[in-house]
């Protein structure tokens, strides 16, 4: 993972994708902490804008989610000071429990690394399929060709294509699972 810039030095496309991957749990965290959906949305946007502006301060190899959560926490505290009220309506203990739950669900590597490992495993597993099965899977799922058209192209029945797809998906799932388990 980089520090938020692509090779050319400008904003990388992964910035949006990576932030979107963290959006659901971060929105839940902010909503639980502030108790107001619209305020949580505002805080989420502020958090993402700050993360983008300060992307050069992210330390590669550390938890991107933890870094985002710290930015969000600071925005929560700033909002509470501005409103002259408690930052967390239900107390510090519950916030710590929420953070512990988030930490337990996050992997050591960042979300981007996780998806990159998934893609590499899938590509390697696709290469292990027979050429005919790989062609069926590629046409059906990557090129979005209907089973009927795949059958016509390959001179097979629609049911044969559907069975091949089912077997191919099962083989790919098992292969990816095995490869990822071997990386741990």
C-alpha cells in the first residue's frame, strides 16, 4: 500500500475505494458516538477530507482503519467542544468496547492488501483450471455472456454450461480459500 498517492504523485484512485471500504463501520462508530445520523454523516465527511489532506502522515504497514478511527475521534471531540456538551452521550466505557470490537474484526493488513491478496489468489486459481473450464468461466462471468450464448459458442448444451459454471465456481472457491489459508 502506498501513502495515498499513485506513482505520478497525484491523488490515487484507491483513496476513494479504500475510504468506501471503511465507510460502513466508521459511520456506525460515529453514529454510536454522537447519536445523530446527520451529524454522523457530517463527521464522516470531515474525517475523510482530513484523511485525504493528511494522507502523507499515514505510516505504511500500520492499521489504516485505526488511523481513520483516530481522525474520527478527534472530529468527535472537536464537535463536542464546539457544542459544549459531552463528546459521547453514553460514556467512555462503551466507546472503548466499540473500538475493541472494531479492532477484533480488522485484519493486520489494510483492506487494500486484503483485496489484492484475494485477486492474486483468484488469478492463480483461474490459471489452474482446464482451458475449457477457464474459457466458460471467463465468458460467463468476466465477459457477462449468457449461458445460452456460451453454449452456442462452445457447441454445448445450456445445462452443460451451467454445470461447468457451478463446478468452476466451487473449484475456484476451494482453491482461493486454500491459498489464502496458506498465506496466514
